[in-house]
C-alpha cells in the first residue's frame, strides 16, 4: 500500500472521514466529527458555536449550517497568528467567515454577519478583504 493509501487508512481508522457526509443524524452541530474537506484540510465544528452545544456562551458566534462548504472555499490569512492557522471565506450574502486551526484541525469561529459578536475590519487583513471582494467596517 502506498503512502497515500496508508495515510487514508489511518485517517479513516483514526475517526477522520471524507467530506460530504451530512453530519450525525439528530445532531445540531453542523460537523460533529472530524472530516477531511475537499481542500485537503481537517475540519470539525466546535460545539461552543452551536446553540445548546457544550460550552456555548451568549457571546459566542453561531456557526452556520454550511460551514464545511465555506471552509472548503476558504483562503489562508496573510497575517501570522503564532501557533494558530487562520483562514477566511465569503458566503453568498457577502459575510466573511473566519476559521481557526490548531494541531491540524480547523473550526469555524466568527462571521462579519454574526449579530452577537461580529467580525470587524481590524480582524480581517485588508488584503484578504480585497481578495474576497468585501470591505468591512
């Protein structure tokens, strides 16, 4: 078995599935288990960003149901965030969504369209805003 086959087998055995699954039936969390997205990166929802989810807080943004699709179309940030990797995507309404990765796994963690905790221009590098075709306040 080649390296790719070994890695793929290890990922599946390790609980990482391929993207495209609709999540766990009955779960309010959009992507409750780690999946390898179409961009080759691992994505898993953080229940903190789901109403009623473990650790959900009043000031935590609410993850959209199509977060995996947004993540698959995200672009890496031009800014260095230390030990975190950050990516951004734009939805069909023009809202910018932020994804944060640590230890090789990403989760959604904010949107310019969120009512409670809106991303601002200071949180999205200007060159990223330009690439996405938006201008935040």
